[in-house]
C-alpha cells in the first residue's frame, strides 16, 4: 500500500460517473469503474472528510483490507469474492482496487440508463430459463456468505451495493461476486467492534448469522420485484403471491423461509440456516424452473453460416463444405451451396435425437470452445454478432461456420460433455438470425444457449497446465511415499497353526511374491525376505517389531477382521528354512495369500491418508496453486505501518529486514535461517506484533517435530507475557509434550475441561432445573477425551494461537472444518516435503515459511528423488499404484490421475522432473527466489523494483566465531556473520567457560575447534581397525569419546550448567557409545561426574544421531565421524559424511567447543581437488563442499584457530 505524493486515482482512467456515490458521513465508499493498461477494475474510495476523523475512516478501510486477506485463503474464494489488487492511502483518502473480472456493482447495473441493444439480463427475469440462471448465481452468493460464517464473520451489509455482476450473462453462471466487507466483523469480537462505530449510528446493534440470510432474502425479493410485506404477512396466500409476482410456489416458499417468516424445517429454528440448506433449496428451485422451461419448449436457435452467393469459395472445414461431402458420399449428388433449405434439413436431422454438447478449453485461451455433436458431424459454435460495426456479441443465437467429421485432437482433449437430445434446437440461417434480432421474425422470445452451457459447469475443475503439473507432481510424490509404505508389508507363508493355551501359535516363513519383488527392485531396496530377516532375526529394522498384523495384501485393502500377531522368536529348520513364530488370539483365515505388516505402519497410513485429503483440497485452491507455482507473480507488497520500531528494536539488522519484508509481503514470505540465527526469536517478535495490531488475530504455528513445536510454544508464550491482553488469548498446543504421551490433544483437552468446569460453576448452571443437563456436564469432565472432541474442535476454530506439528490430526481436522487463520507460520520447512507443507498452507492466506535447505532434508529425500527422476522406475511405480485399494490413501485426485495415466495422456518424464522439484518445495522456492533476484540485478542493475518474497537471516548468535567461520565459509558463501556482542562475549579475556579439562594440557590449551586425529587405515602400517559392520561403528573412536568424557569436568566458577552432546551420523555408533556410558538408563560409576552436566534441551541423554539433533545445541559437542576405510568410491568411503546438509548440522551445534574425532588425512584425501573433480556432474556438485571444508580446516590449523591433536595424546 504505497503512500505516494501523486494522487492515487491519477494512476487509473476512471469512468465519468462513479458507480456509487455515498454521502461523506455514511462511512461507505465511493465506487469507481477504472481502467489501467487495458485491465478493468473497480476502486473503492473512502474520502477524507471534515465530518469524520481520518482515524475512523482509515479503520473502516483497514478493516475491509484485513477481511479480504482473511477470506482469500479459503479454497474457491478468488471465484466468489472480488480479489484485492492494490491498496493505498493519500491526501484525498483511502483506496482498495479490486479485480472484479469486468463485473460492476449490481446497484449500478440495475439503475443504469445506458442504452444498449440488450438490457441488463437481470431486468428480464420473467422467463424461467433466465430466473434459473439468476438462482444459480444466488448459490454463489450463498456460498460466499457461508464462507464468511465458517470463519466466524458476519457480513452485515448485504445489499445491491455489495453484489458485483456481469452486464452480459456468463455462460458458466459465474456472474455474481460478493464484496463490501468494511462492516463485517467476527462474532467473537462483537463487544469490541471497529473503531469509529459511534460515528455511524445508522448501523444496527444486534447482529447474527441469521441477519445475513435475511438480508439476502430481502435483496432477492427486491430484484424479483416482490413486495416484502407480502412475504412477512403469513396470512397472505402463497398462491396469491405467486400469481401476482409470476414466481413459482417453490420460490415464494423459499423466500419466506429466508427472510424468517417461516422456519426452514418445522423441527429447526431460524438460526440453523446455513449454506448447505440454502444451496439444496435453490437447486430444487432451479430443477423446477428447468422442468418448466422444457414444457414451454422455446427452441434454441442455431444459425448455419451459409451463403446465397454461388461464387463464394468455401474453406475445407466450412459447415457447407462438410455437408456437401456427405451428400456426395451418400447420394452421389453435390448439394448446391445455396440450397439453404436442404442444408438446414440435414443439420436438423443430424442433431434430432442424439445431440451432445461439448466444452473444451484450449491451451493459453481463456474462453472455452463449444461443440455440438450430431450423428454425422460435429459443429463448432460461436456467438452471434448482431451489429457488424460493434464488438457486441450474444449467445442468444449460436452460429456455426465450421464443422468436422473428426475434429482436431486439441479440440477434444479434456472436453466435458452433456446430452441435449431432449432440447429443441431450431436451425436457421444467418439472415434469419438478423431478422430475429431486429424483431422481424414474429418471434418475441428466444432461449439463450448460456442456460445449456451452465449445465457443463457443475464441478468444473478446468486448470492451467502449470496448475495441473503441480498437482500431478504432488500425486507422484505421494504415490512414491505410498510405495515405500507398501514395501513394509511382507509376503509370508503360514506353515503351521496350533492352539497354545488361550492363543494360537503360528509359524511363518517368507514367501516369494512377484509384485513385492518388483516393488522392492523399483525402490532400490533389498528383497522382502532379506529385509524381514534383518528386522526379525538380526533386529536391524527402523521400527519396533514386536507387534504385527496379518493382512491379505499390500494394497491397504479393508480386512474382514484384524488379526494381531505378537512376535516370539525365529527358528531354522533342519533343511535350513528360516521360520518366525508368532502368537495370536485368532486362527489365521483360509487365505491363498498372507502378508504381515508391523504395527508401526498404522501411523504411516494415517499420515498418508492426511496427505491425500490435503491433496484433494489443494486441487480446488486456485490461489494457493498459483502462489506455489510463481510466488513473485502473485505477491502483493504493502507499505510498512507506523510504529514498527517498537517491535524491531531488539532485532539485529538481518532480522529487521526480514521482519519488514514479512509484514509487507502477502500472501507468501520465505525466510532462510542458517544455524544459530535466532529464527524462533524472529517468530516470537512477529507474533507479538500481530496481536498488538489486531487483538483478535488467529495464528497457526507448525513445525516438523514435536520438540520444535514445544520450543516454539515456550519461546512465543514468554514473549507474549508483555502483552496486555495475554489472559484473553486462547492458546492451544497440539503436540506431544513428552515422548511418552499417547496423544497430542492433552493441552486442548485440559482447556476443554476448564471451559466445562467454568460452565458448571456458573450461575446459569447452578440455577438450572435440568438435572439431566447437569449430570451430562459433570460426566463430560470426568469422561473419556473423545466425548469432549466436539468442544475441542470448537476451541481449535476459536483459538488465537494453535501450535501443531505440520501433518497432525488437528491440522487435518481444521482443513475439514474449513478453519482459517490470519497467519500460518511454518518452521523447519526445509525438512518437510512439499505435500506435507500443503496442509498448513491451506489454512491461511498469509503464509510464512522458515527453514534452511542447507540443513537436513525430508526423510528418504535422496531415494525418492532418484525414483522421480528415473522415468522407467517412476512408470513402474505409477502402474503398480493401481493396486492401492484404500480409497482414503489414494484419494480422488490420485484416482483421477491414475485413470488418465491409462489413457497415455501423461508424460512420465515431465511429471518426474516437476515432482523432484516440488518434493523439496522450500528449497525450490528459495533457490528460484535467489536466482530471480540475481537475474533481475544483472538485467536492471539493482534488486529494487521487483516483488521479493524471500530473505535470509545472516547474523548468528549461537556459535563461537571460529566455529561460525567454518560453517559460513563452507556452506553459506561467507554470508553468515557473528553478532558483534557475541564476538566480544566469546573472545573476551575474562570469559569463563562452563567446563574444564583435567589432566590434559593439550585439551585445556586448545582452541574452540579441536580435531582429534585418528590414523588413516589406508596409510598407517598395522592399522587394521577402522569403521566396521554393523553399519557403521568405530571402536577406536568410541574409546576416544570415553577418554574425553573422563577428562571433562564442570567449571565451578561458571554460573550456568554446561550442556554436552555426543553426536555421530550413525545410529549404530551412537547406540554403542551410549552403552559405554549408561547402564539401564543410568550413568555408570566411572561417568557419574557427568550428572553435573546436562544433555541438550529436549534430549534425555547425551548421545544422539546428527539427524535427531537438528534444531538443538550444546556448550560442548563431541563428534564421532566413524568412517575410516579403503573404499575406492567417495560415496562408499564417506557415506553420510559426503552429505553436505548432514555435515552442516554436525558442525553447527556447538556453542563453545566443537571436538571432532576422525581421520583427518582420510578426509583430506577425499576433499582434495583431484578427487572431488570427478566426472559425475551431480556427484561433483554434491561433494564440492568437501574441498571447501578441507581448505578451510587447513588454513585454520595453520593459523591456530583449529587445534589438531593426535589421538594417542588423549589417553
């Protein structure tokens, strides 16, 4: 919203007469028709006036601006509600510019005296077909009102001024849009209405959802010229009203219900009216009108464009030429092109009993193409132009100039069809058409083809190629993850089943299954039998494997009865067959095929089901699809409000820049947050700012992990303690607060109980005579949580702040309930797939994504991208996806995609390329933003003048500057800096470390980074032990870790307790180190001094994998690299260490001291330029960081900022 010296309205060409002129004291805007660079808009202008103080006018303007932002996040809102293009304020007033797609206020169109060939269509509602079209548009307004009510908003000003309409009928019944939200308000804030309320006393005090529906009924009555007093007068006969008004009985009854004269249903109150009620009732009206239209049998006119000029040459696809060809083939006669009687007869006969109407959208075209299919020809339909000197055209008469025996493929692709065999079509000539329009034909009525076209619009999901590509990409990602879930279902053979006490002992063995084998090969994983052996015999699985389920297939089909299996042991028979023993309460059914699935798979299935539902919702959310495809194109930038300095005073410069960009950029902002930059502090500051601006704000904060959600919750709530209205905020945390929690609804449930208890303690409850209600309320407090779920859902819809994991059940429920937030703030977005992010993205129009694609990616990202970028593997995966039997996992969008795939309409390679891009959504968006900013600067010499949607936090506050220097150089091109105050704190001579090393001068005198150098197994004689199986562990490094831990002691002069973390990329090494230190979760005696230290926050012990430690930090971090071998390939030798993102996390966790244990010469070899400069371009780019790392370490060892200690000096 740019405040400019130039008068804002001078940027547009305005109509001579405004659409609406209101008195300055009304609080309502002046509405202008406006044009700019060929595009048409309407401008709402609230002029400054001496009669009203500017603060009150600005409050009204700002209120509508905020409501538009809120509503735009709702799926389909861009179609039903006028879209905001620009907002501004200047010396003359306050402005909103709306893209209404050439619609104008209904009040203006109905009162307009402009002479046109044909009057505004709403002025001709006597005909049933026209009225059916009108009622279909009322459904649009009803849906828009329902959308408001679902967000707890009241419109409060529904009138002809707040409806936008097209002057000419839209062939898809999309004439109406809703606007006028300057007086809307949330139900929960009725007591704190907008500033300036007192200045406008004409606004009534009592508001409810019912008032909006009544206002709609009043408006419809006015448009239909129906006297409202007759509707309110119950004694007035419905038949009499119908006779006087010309309306059908069903229309009169509905309007009486809508204005509240009679209830919708005898069993319901007026307050129960909603969008579903009104839509159902209106559809019944439309059906009745359609039946009435068919009885009147007014024909649809089809003008065949033939010529009486015998010299005229015909083009090949002209309708005349095509009819001549058929006549010649059938009768051996060339029909004369001037024989209009015979030509008309042919068409009439061709479409007489089997006509089909088709609609198709051509690429890069806005307007659809309509075709009429007969028995022998397909006729292309166009609008009739009655005046050759005007661009005006109409569908009152359809014109056919072209016809096809077999139409071009592009016309038939993605077409929609309906049968119109029962519709009367009158075939006429162009000359007849002109006579009809001039009123010379004797026919006073005509039937618009628009009413037929509208029947093609039901469920219309026409999308652009880019939108469809994005949806197809997410589907491919989803099916790939489903394939991995399917691979965890193992084919088995039941060898025996016998009774053992009150249970059955079942013996099973692996069984070959072609489908399962093919799936494993496609995924690049071990065959099912090998993986099952690792899980059950060798205990090498990734999940708890004691409880299993017996199922009939790997397609997630519905089982007749669930059979739970408890794993006991394995056995090798005399002939060498490996068998597995289970106990179950039920005997196995007599199936031909048996499969077993780990109980942990149920959680995966629930996650996949949620993603499928989110994907189905996303397909209808045009606004979000467009934003994800091109954030810059759909970005809106607004001027910074005054007074933000109060909120940014404690932020460093990079955070201030990001803060300002976030609050001034909608609908999407991206923030890259490298390690230690204080992302959570930025989020907390933003949340505080939002509530200072709007006390009734609703904010959703999500993160990938429960621990990060917990951290967000504590930091944000601490920041909000300074808010005056903290006690009024409803804050709900939907995450597991402890790893032993069974549900993420503990906080919400506790708050639900609190509200019920408040009701029980109220005077209303105490004075009630209803013992049954009192008993029910008391039981609700003490009963099981599921009985309180309805109240919990209401709390979620009303909450000011909701904290949740990204793909939680609560996010799914809020999407289903069509909840909307003012902001969705997503943390850890670099660790989450694009489809997972879709869920929180759907819940708001203003979205902030914070993450770092330079750190850990989503789980299995390398493997999934490998499949997506291989057309052969992806094709097999998609074909095998037909075997998914669960409709919940597959979803409607995926089902349609697979159906179209069978028709070979999809390009597998293109889908895979796009899917690999959108799978890493945050990385893709950030890299696209960086690339566009660079290209813009190259082209224009500056970054100014573009819609920037991203920023990077560049000042870190966690690490010692030497540690940060490595991280910045190797991973962030030197852009990551350390805060000046932190540099002073870390490097000051009097700085006290929270730890000391005893009996080791080399450690005591070491720098902030220490490398304990283990001999290279390749170059050291008699050095045999390096890394070893199981993958991977290293005994030598474990011994060094324990030696270090025995030497480290707390510093008694430090005021804070020291936190220690022991990390490794490999879980096998972590587990073995943990067993060195702990016994039955307690420190062994030789490590009892470690009880004076603390593990990192959200960690129960000192040991962790690197992957599990992202987002955490410690004062001292000890890292065991593990890898030390003679493998000839870089991937084989380094494994996880060749992953730039994992190494970034590993090196950036320490505050004061980073101790790395590993072979430095081994790393130096693989980081040398000669080795890194390999032929594989992808591998080269992925491992280029190793050369930077080694070069930086060499320089820092030489300068003394890294201490290199031979491992034998540690003992």
